[in-house]
């Protein structure tokens, strides 16, 4: 397990053909990386602006069309065109390629999930912030404490048709600005729920299979909850 803490300078200078300007950290830019290198440098690196970083053939929209981004820094706007323009018919989030498992490799229901995920051409990814202890703060943990396996999944972040960073940006913005705050609510008139429906269908198939199998769900070897289950049998 690796924890990455990015320490960026308080200012950054951007130079262009007609001059230069200064950017202030946390106001004009935020820096993060998933690389474990001690230092990541982009001194004098070329920057390419790619709009919102959206690739959405269903909207005939491609912010990367005609751009050469190899070996360069791609700069994109946060959110999406529909959000900033107030157009609720555009880019409302939606389906994700991945589904996130919290508390991975704990029990065999996850094996069933993997099989069902592959049937619908999706993939499993894992909690990007395990240090937050989400599994141990979840409702599922009450089952685990008494030895009952509980599969915990969350929405994915690899939003289909959008830049790979889009989902993580949306997640970070929600956590910072809305999580456990008065604004933490959904407006059904503008919400895009097709991704949620996909996840529900996925969980239904998993639950259906578990309900008719001969054996009860089991904890994996090495799980800290396996001995609790065995003690209660």
C-alpha cells in the first residue's frame, strides 16, 4: 500500500508566444499524481489545451481531435460543457466502464461479481483511498463483525466517453463541496441515472446467483473475518 502526498510550489509560471503569467496554487491549479517517483518535473514542458477533455461520439464531440498530446501536458477545464452552460441535456455523467469494490478480496461473492462484470464488458477496480477505511465505516461492516460476508461496491470513475480524469475530478469535487453538506442532494429532473441502473442490474444478477447456490457465501483465506464466521457456526 502506498500513500502519495503531492507537494507543489505555491506559484507556477506559464509562458506563451506573447508573454507570460503566474498561477497561484490551489486557486488557479491543483497538482496530483499517481506515480510513485520521488520527483515529477514538467519544467519548460509544452502545454496543450483540450477543452473539457471530453470524447463523446454520441454527441459528435471530441476535444482531442487534431491535437498532438504525446509527451506534453494536457490542460482541461473542470466539469463539462453541459454543467457550465446550464444545459442539462449534455454530459450529465452516466455509465462507467468500471465498478469499484471496497474491501477487496475479502469473500467469494466478489468472484461472482467478477464473472457478472465480464459478461457486460466492464471491469473491477479497487478503492483508490483505502487509508480512509471506508469498509470499516460502512453499513456492511456490521455484517462482517458477526461473520456474514458482505459485498460492497461503489460507482466507478472511468466514465464512458470522457477523459479518464473526469470521473476522479467529479468525485473529488463532490467530496470537497457537497459530501455531508446541505447541497448533498439529487435533482431527479437533471440527474443521469443510467449508470446507477447498470450497477443495480449487476448487483441483482450477483444476488440472484448467490440465492440459488448450494453453499453459503464464504470468507476468503486470510480474511480477518473468517475466524469470526467459523466461531459462530
